């Protein structure tokens, strides 16, 4: 196994997430890469940006100092298995994404079987094959050298600024408090996003 985390640490990461899967393995390796590139000393003020909401984000939260609650882990809904990490103290950062082609053969077979599972035509033997392929994918991710698994480039965006505490406003439709930066204006009224969306759909 190429991964440098101890088996105990990996087990605790799996326990935190709730199950073991290929997506979690990707997050474990991305966290390992972040610690390799930026270090894990108290002097590192790490911030992460994930372009996916897959299982791997739990591994990053568990294995690094980056969490959604602290505001130093941000989600960009791009649907890409890509992650950026920065050290706010020195501005150093990188972006990593899974190398094209390393899992295509497994992915292609999985895609066919997953479609059969979705439309209800899958056999029990094919379900077993899905489980076997997912295990193969997970083992592949954990065994690869980091530089063979990820393409590492400069980040696409600058170091994200720290989270700020903004004024709370009241939605003039539902009367609930909202962070100022998440308000919308319609018809001269301040609205929360759900109320704005509901009114916009009626227009």
C-alpha cells in the first residue's frame, strides 16, 4: 500500500465517514497530498477547495485542519474530482485532479452495470461484479503513488479570504434571519433565497 497514513488512521477515517468506498479513498489520498505539499506544522494555515461533494470531502475534513464549519473548506459545485489546497500564511497552493485514464477500464464496466442496476435489469452476479469493481477501484487509489494518481497544477483561483461575520437581515416574506450576503431583492423587498426562488417561479 502506497498511502502513508497508518492503518489505524485510515480505519478512523472510515469510521468517521460511515463506510469504505472509492470516493473516500480519493479524499484520503488528496489529504495526504496536501500534507506532503504544504506540511502539517502549526504554522500552516491550510484552506481547501473541493470541486465535488463526493465522499472524499469527509476524509479531507478528518485528516486535515480544513472543515466546513471553520470556513476553511469551501465547496465549488463543478462536479469534478479536483481539490485545491492553500497555506494562507505564505500564499502557497496547488490544485490536484485525478489523472485521466487511470480508472477508465474499471469505470467503463461500472457504468454499464450501474445503468442495468438503475433500470432494474441487473442480475445478482452483476451486482456482485459491481462490488468487486468498486473494491478494485478503491485498492487502486490506495496503492498508486500520489504523483501517478493526481495531476498537480497551480490553483485556478487565488487564496480564498477568511470567512467574515456579516449583518443578519430579515426576509420580508418568511420573517426568518438571513446572512446579508445571501439576500435577494425583488419588488423592493429583501428576500431569502428560497422565498426569492419561489416568487421568481411564479412570475
